C-alpha cells in the first residue's frame, strides 16, 4: 500500500507545523523535559542547526507535517563525532500506522550515509511505543538513568538505546 506521506528534508517553512506538533508533548507529557513549547522561530533555528551536520526529516502530506525525526550532537568532544542522538515526534493521528518506523528508518539510513557509526536515543520511561519503535529498527537497550527529570510533579527515568550502524566491525577499527 502506498503512503500519502512524503519523507523529505525539513525546510524553514516546516517550522510552524513542527512547533505545533511538538507543543502537546511539551505541555501534556513527560516525553520531553522542556517546560515551554518552542516558538516557530526557535524551531526554525533547531531545524537549521540539525541540518548542518546531521538531519531533520519530516513526513509531509498536503502541506502539513504528520511527524518529524532529527539527529544532533550527542556529546561535544571530538571522540564522539561519529555518534548522533536521534529523536522522533508524531502527530497523534498517525501513531501506530507504521509512518513513524518509515520516517525513523529514513533518518537512520541518512545518518549512515553521512558516516555516523553509532546512534543513541533517550526516552522517558515507561514508553512502550518508543521502545518498540527503536527495537524494531535494531536499537538495543544500554541503560537507564533513574530519576533524572522532574516534570508534572514527578521524577522520571530515562532509558537509553543504541544502534551500531557498522555491526561486526572490530572494536578498535575507525569504522
């Protein structure tokens, strides 16, 4: 079955839609630890920053954005330069449809083509949908930071998953 959604690079014009899609996550959930939803100008800046060295992709249809996935720097030291941190956010209307997997797979592929070796993703726990999505793409759990984020009156754990984009390479290779 063909999807009406096109996976493409985000542009500056996608910032308002991405900001609107993200706002309920900020205001209503502990999925993100941001306290205030970013305005479109801030989202535009984030999109541009992600695209400088990583990627920001959207699932678009009829001028709207149903989801976005992006990557950024995991840690700033040079030794981590081939590792990226990934995130994905979907409109409620498309959760569970397979669009998220398609969008995230496109991001993973893009990052591999750019020479990234390892991807990491953090998620507020519990989050079975995110854990399942990441697991379906080959991410494996690597640890949990306990009680590291306080939001909506409660402490939250963050689980971390990792994907090796060059499985089977020797541990000491530059791969």
